[in-house]
C-alpha cells in the first residue's frame, strides 16, 4: 500500500480557514493524503461557526483542534499550504517540506453564517484541485 502524502494547512489563528481546509482535504482527498492544520499564532480554539458548518456537512472529526506551529515542525510534510496572507509572511521555514504554496482566503470570522459556507465552498473549488494535482 502506498503511503499517504502529508499536507500542512497553515494560517495565523488556526481557528477557521485552516481547520476547514484540513477537514475538506481529509474528507475529499483522504485516500491519497492526510492533512493537518496549524497556526503561526494559534488561537487555541476552533471557531464555533466553522465547527458547526463542518459538523453539518459531515466533515468534522473530534481530532481537529487549534494548535501552534511548534507541534508540527518536526513532521516531514510533502506540501505546506498557507491560506491567509499573514501566515505566508510569517511562515517558518520547514526543513522537511518539499513544497510550499499559498492561496489566500478571506477570514469569515465575525461575519454571517453564509460567509463561512462561502469560504468552505471556495476552499473546495479552488484549493482542493491544486493540492490534488500536486500530490495525488
């Protein structure tokens, strides 16, 4: 059996966009890769609106949580994806990462529920094909 590729989705707070992307990658592309997410300045909590949306869609897993970058620095990732501009600027150098790509998404935090759904749809439509193309 071929070993799954490892993907890191990186954002600033690791509470919304990166968690959504992690859940989507694992739900839709889980046969050929495994995603984790982390934050440059992790908030320590998952945005409740993002969690509720992921639960509603059936993508939520109890293992998802907001974590600081230091917890994943030693993991040999095949791909590191930054999903917010601030994380791109402050992204540490991953000695083991094969490739880094950036695709920024607007943070829906503090906005209406439909903004979260819009962000999730955008991540699925724009980011997943790129990640799939890179690793599958």
